[in-house]
């Protein structure tokens, strides 16, 4: 645990969604950093809790995760990970973390769904457009937050364009190729037998790329991992760490856990 974490006083509160990729990064970093926190479930799918005014006042970006500390609020998973484990002390770690955050993982996940499922190509763009309209309705009802809601609505207008059905197959294929390239790069780096991505110690780079590998399983690319022996060894090692289980890293979709979170009976 970093010194700032020890001195922050009150127990941190993590607003998260179990299936959210970036929430998993936050949970894993906090678990590996030994930082106990209160987990608060945010239903971003059905109740759209991230759009509610009380949450927007905490996180104007309307994203998860959000970590509320005694002295500040962190709304980016990278900031949360660096709070828990320390900012990258060396260029190699920073390079790996930068590489990870430069990749639009949602374009792989949603692009893959849209590419494989004709019904999704109809429904998801409609859902994105409905969300844009809901945000504008929130803006009208909450004048003090109107500019924030309008800015977020503009983001969803761009997403409608990004996931345009005719272009999404090519988009998904491009992101898939890039993801496989990342696995090749990890294999090359891990080929010297190292047990962590940047020796000598586990750090932020291990957090983000562990969650990335979990998402590869989730997105149907898990078969690529065993084809790379060093990467497969690393993945087994990361999954065996106590923090992995404590962080609830999803490698497949769990309907029961999602419903449990919505009903308030899950792990939170």
C-alpha cells in the first residue's frame, strides 16, 4: 500500500460495475495494493445509475469506476491503479501502461458482438441513440448539470457513428488483429522467463494486462493464449494470485452475478 493510501483516513468507497472492464482494473489494483474499500454497485445497464444527478456530481464523466477518498475523487481506472500500487517508476512500465490505455477495448467487445449478431446491429445503435436522448432529457431537468449532460450526449452521438452497422465488421476485425498483436508482444517480452511483466515486482502493468487477458477470454480470443507458452504461463500465474479472485475478474459473462448486483445480493 502506498503512503498516500495509508494516510487518507476514511475507508475508500469504490463505485463500480462487476462486468465493467475498467472496474475490474480498479478492483484488482486495490486488492493487490491491500487497500480495503466499500464497494458500491452502479447499475449502468438497466437503471442507468451513472446518469443519475447524485452520481454525476461525483463523476461528471458518468463512467465507472469511481473511487471516493477522504481527500479527493478518482474517476479513471489508471489513476486508481496508480493510487493503489504507485505511479510507474520506470519508462518500461509507463510504456506498457500507455500501450494498454491507447487501445479502445470497447470497440473489440461491442464491435465483435455487432459483427457476429445481426440483431445486435439493429438494437445496439438504437440503444446508443436512446441513451443520447435520455442524456438530453436529464439536461433539461437539471439545469445546473445541463452542460455536463449535453457533453456526454455528444459522446454518444459519436458512438452511434463509430458502431454504424456497415463499418463495424471492419472495425471489429482491426481491433481483433491489434489484440492478437499485443499478445505476440507480451509473449516476446515474457519469453525470458520473468514472472512479472516488468521485474522485479508486480505492478500497474501487470494489473492492466491481466485484465486485458481476461477480456480476451471474454471476447472469444482465449484460444490465442495457449498458443503462446510464455503468455500462457504468465496468465496462469496471474490467475493464481489471491488478488485475482478477490477482484472478481470476469473471463466470461455471468448473468447471475449481474442480476445479484442489480438486486443488491451480489458481491458488490
